[in-house]
C-alpha cells in the first residue's frame, strides 16, 4: 500500500494524522456546513447579525416555509418524473447497444463506439438550438416527456460506453458456449448477459440518477411551466426571488441536494464501482 | 467433393444484421439528438435568424462580427483561465487521495464525506459558494478581511469574479479526481509496492517512479473529465454571476446561451457561431483523447 | 458419431494468416488430439469447426455434410472450453440443461439426460450448487456434462485440463478416455501438452505455425517423426539433436562425423553427403566406458525408477541420457555414451527426415 500505512508509522505521526483528519474534513466541507447551519437558523438570527454563530434555536420551520412559499413541491415531483424514466430507458438502450458493440465484430464497430464516446464530450451549446426546436415541432416542448427524451439521448451515450466495456470484460467463452448450444442471440442477451451485468446496472442507475437530477442546462432551456420545471432550474429562480432570505435559500439547497446524496449513501459501493470502472478501463 | 448447398447462405446475412437490431434504438437517438443537430447548428451559424421569422443567409458575417466583439475575447480569455486553473484539480485530487488512502477505522465514511461535493448539483454548489462569497453573510469576505483588512465581495469584482467561480468549480472537481485516484491506488498490486520498498524506493521517489506510472489510466480519465468539464463550464457562471459583473465572467458556453437561448436572446445565428467556435476548440481535445483511446484499444 | 473432414482450410485475422491450408480427415469415432506450441492456431482451428470463427477459405464437412454456412448449434458439435465457461448465476443442473431448455426440449427428457450425465460424471450431489461452490475438477466435470446432455456427434475440447493441478489432470485424463469409450462419439481434443495427446488419443495432429507437421498414431509419431519439429516436440525429455557432417561410406551406408571426432555408420539415409541434423532419444544412449561420445556429467536427476543424466559433450546444450535408477554416475564424472544405430534419426537441411530411427 502507498503511502505507508499509518499503523506502521511512529506513534507521533499516527496521532497527528488522526487529529488532522477530522479538521481537514471540516475545512473541506466548510461551505456546506455553513449552509446547513444557516438553513436551521431563525430569520431573526440573520437579521440581528448572527451569521456565523450557533443558531439561537433550531428552526426546522424554514424547511416548511420553503414548501409553503414556493412551488418547490411541484419541482421535486417534476424532477422525479424526468429522472426515473430517463434512468430506466437510457440503461435499457445502452444494454442493447453495449451488448452489440461488445460481442459482435463487424466492420464499423469501433467507429460507432468512438463516435458515441466523442458524442459524450461535445458541448451542449452546439446542439442546443436544434434540440430545443425538436420537441416544438412535435408538440412536446415544455413537457416532462420532451425533457426526459433529451436526457435519455445524452445519457445513453455514456451508459453505452460503460456497458460495452463491462460486457467486454465478461469471459467471451460464456457467450460462445451458449452459441454452440444453439441459444438465440436475443436469449443469450436476456438469460446470460443481463443477469451477469447486474452490478453494472446498479452502478449506472445511481450515477445516471445523480447526473439527471443535478442537470441544469437542459432543465432551464427545455422547461418553462411550473408542472414541468425540475428542481435545479426551479431553485435558481427562487434564489432570485428570495434575494437575501439566506435561511430559505439554504434550506431549499439542502432539499435539492438531498436525493442524490441519499442515493449515494445507500448505494455507495455501486456508485464508486461505477466511477472506478471508468478509471481502470480508460 | 460434394457441391456446396446454396440455401444456408442466408444465415450469414441474418447474423450480420443482428448487431444492428440491438444498436438501432441507441443510434436513432444519437443521430436525432447529436449528429443531425451539430450539422444544423453549423448551418444556422451562417444565417441571420431570430428563431421564429425569416432566415437570411449571410455567409460568414456572424464569424466576422464575432472577431470584432469584445465580449467574445473576454469569454475566450475566461475559458482559458478555467482550463488552466481547473487542471489543478488533478494534483489536488491526487494529494487528497494519497492523504486518505489509509485503513484507519471509519475511513470509508471519511472518503465518502470528502467525495460529497461531487454528488451535489452544480446549482447547489453555486448557491453555496454565492453565500460563501456574499458580503456580510458569507465567510469568505471575513477571511479576506482578516488578512488584508478589506472585505472584498469576490463575485462583484470584475477582475476576481471568474476566479471565484473557478474556485467553486474546483471543489467538486477535486473530489471527482480524488475518487478516481483512490480507486486507482486500490487496484495497484501491493506486491509491486513491497518489491519497490525492498529496492529502497521511498516517499516522492516511490510516488514518481512506481505509483504514478501505475496510476496512468486514472490520470488519463481525470485529465479528460477535467478538460471537458472546464470547457463546458456553464452552470456555475449562470448561477453565481449570470456572466457579470458587466459581462466579465462570461465563458463561451454562457455567451452563447445569452445570445440565443435566454429570455432576451434571439440571435440564433450569432449564438450558433459561438457554439461552433467552442465546438471546434473542444474537438481538438476530443480528437486527442479518442486517438489515445483507439491506440489503447488496438494494443489491448 | 461422425466423420470430420477439413479441406484446404485457411483463416486470416486481417492481414495475418493464422491457419495456412489444412487438409485432414478424422474418422468417425476416433479420439483426435491437436498438439502444437501455444499460438500455433489450435484453438482457432477448433473454433472454426465449432462455427465460432468464420472460415476464410476451404470447406468443412461433418458427417458428410458441408458445414461452412451452418450455425454452430446445427453442426451437432458440443464444446468444452478451457475456462469451463460455466454461467456463474445458474446452478449445476441449470448449467447442464441450459441449451436444452432454450431449445424447448421436452422437460421429462431434459431431466433424464441431466441425471444420466450427472451419474456418469459423479455430479449427483452437486446439482443444486453454483459454480463458485465447486472445485476445479468439479467445474470441469460440469462443463463436460453440459456437452454430454446434447448428445453431440462430435465433442470439441479446447485445453480442458490446463487449469487443473497435476494429480487431477491425470485423473481427468483417464475419465475422458473412459467417456470416449462409453459415448461412442468423435472427439477432437486440443492441447499444448504432448503427454496428454500421447496418453489419450488414437490419432495425433501436430501443428506448427498454422500448418500440419504430421498426422499419426502416438507411437508412429514417436518413432518415425517426419520433421525435426515433431521429433523435438513429441517425447519427454525431448530428443537430443545436434548437427553432423555426412559422407558416403558405400554399400548404401553413410558415415556421420560426431562431435568429439568419432563417427558412426548408418544405413538407409536418403541424404548421402553434407550437413544434417542428428537426433537420438535419451533412452537410446547407453553409458559405457568408451562410447561414440565422450563427455562429463553436469547434472544427475534421480527419479528413482531412472536417472536423467545431463552430459556435456562440448556442445551448447548438454545431451540428456536416460540411465538406470541405480546408476553410480555422479556429477563431474567422465562418461562415454554408446549410440544404438537403429535409433538414430537424421534430418536434412530442410529439417525433413532423411533417415528414421524407428528401431526396425
Ligand atoms: N480474434 C483474433 N484476432 C487476431 N488474431 C488472433 C485472434 N485469435 C487468435 N489470433 C492469433 O492467431 C494465432 C493462433 O491463436 P490460437 O489459435 O489461439 O493459438 P493456440 O490455441 O494454438 O495457442 C495467434 O497468433 C493469435 O495471436
Ligand atoms: Mg488455445
């Protein structure tokens, strides 16, 4: 292991490490801790200039006020309506595409694969004008479906890259053995590949959930009405309305961040495994 | 020898079609949402068009205007600042990863908490840092004030705003690089490190000659996501300063948004031209990355 | 049971040709082993027969039917992979019956065949386990069981024993041989281990660089290798070889100039003069006081039943001699070696046989 495991160093180093570790963490998360603290301060504290001290009492009502004073409840629901189908469909499509790219050697295989990789990295602005017009032409502008389709299109690229590498790492003999046994390609896909890539599906689900939930650019340009606007776009609008009501902005921020954070903690192993696959495969 | 029967030839045809059936839905999306729009955007960049009315072909006029537009140079300069400073996330992430690559009890939780900023939406990061930088409420002016005797509102300062935003962007990006390096460190064969120890490699030498070469895949991914992330930066600018003060923190992506996508932005042609320039810049990097990946795929 | 016939088979991956024209007829019911160094194209050849690789050129018949355009599953073959290729998410029974179930084979018969295969391979107790709960040898048996239930005409094995330890390998060797007798099927068996080929097969195909070096029975290859490559590949420890000069000694004999100055007269060589490669197996050399070759023992490997002597006779590599287990030669001793003229092989400058040392 590198660096030298701390248990094998001098007691003094070990002690210093154990003391410094929590301090480093607090410094690292200082902005976040500040916001969390502000979110439970009563408005009066801020008015009287208590910006950095402990709150005079824990004002949970800020969170309640956020819901009462804004449409954030709708925004949350909109985000869920966009995120969940995006995750499901993009993973489904990438399973199919990843299987094809990983197990068949046809001439344009690598070309398609690297086109998809490249597509993953283009700036959204080069796509934005036509993509925004796309749902307008088919009456899907400013609908959850229109926004979800956009997310699906862009996340499928990333998922395909990921799935293809994962399936390629499976022992090829598993698939060939089934072919010799006369199993159809579709059944090989359903009965062998899909069960074996479950870890990848889990990892991708968390990652894509986080990516789509947190997305801002498409959320702003593809949605306008209260029953479409996802929470990232919604909260930015609210912060403009609330100006200096930092206790409300803070509470809303914490609420917006909560679902991916929760997801991350529940499925931490898969989340890291997902990113790791990228790191060791690249 | 018996004559080869002709009928079964059909099977091969079908086998050739199979991958395309699996690929079809994904490729459809890819064509409709990526390939075709790139072409359309490029053609829009030669038009004068408000998005609704008549389209007028004006050739390279948009690009000529762009070259005379001060805002374009400001955005370009800011993109460069983003790119250079963002790269700091790589060594910083490596440093954090080395710091956290221990097996002290509770280390898993520490690692997750350090990773936290990456999980949070950029919108929230932007809001958090806006608060952090605000005069009176925020901590940052107090800290600056403590050292310089003058409380500075970072985001309201023309020459500091971009740096303030980049700092906010570095926070999640460092966390991302950290996790890439942590998993990379995890996959290094411990026997290799031990062999190096027996060869008396220590500290920085060990890092430089043994560990870093092993971490090359992680470094490559970190480089890709950092460069792409820097050039794509949009969210934080939109949330923290909306390009201000007086346009001083614009980047190309936000400049384009202002011109064509925002509430008052109706110059589709001009915006498309900006997007084409940004795309061209990124294409240089994308091509470099892809070439390396292809070489790797060939040798694998 | 089916005959397998390859005619003019070639295979290229992109620019590089890996199989360079194979003509071969494998009789129905035989146990045919393909041996050769790794990378010589054995797996590729087997995979072409299975239908997993396209055949670039040539024709393939199984049981008298052209197979080039027939799907793998329709060729009547079953394949056992080196890595076993067991599906990790299925139990042993599910693994064994997967192919039948996917083909909607009648349920009753599927179970019947599964039980029968399990009995044959002593897997009855393990049917509900997952592959991860099995030992290497057990996994190997499951892989074979999966092939058996399909009642194939031809079994294809790709180095099936190479992941097992030495003792298990010997055991499984015997087991596969027994199965061959019982199942009455044609078996094609790929291995890089000539001992496996020698002990199991009735027909051996030696491959090198994508071409057939020689086809024959185990003893045929051992005693009458056609090429220097086969001579050195078959047999362990390998045949001693060194270069010699030939000159015509009249009466149909040639005289070989051996290292160290002495010479030996051999009959029946088609090459009369010039450079040649001389070959003799370790067991055909006798330790004597004053023989054809003189040297010094540099290493004595005592195996009990026999002793392998490595004798330095002034060449780059020492000569291996199989001596009696109780020989009193020790390292450093000077030894003389007598050659049995009937066991001396000669290979011409193109490495093809010019004289066979078949002991006849
Ligand atoms: N899919 C492939 N693409 C390119 N070259 C291959 C492929 N499969 C095998 N080869 C090459 O073909 C040669 C023979 O391989 P193989 O049949 O696996 O050898 P063996 O099984 O005898 O060890 C090797 O040089 C190998 O590199
Ligand atoms: Mg092989």
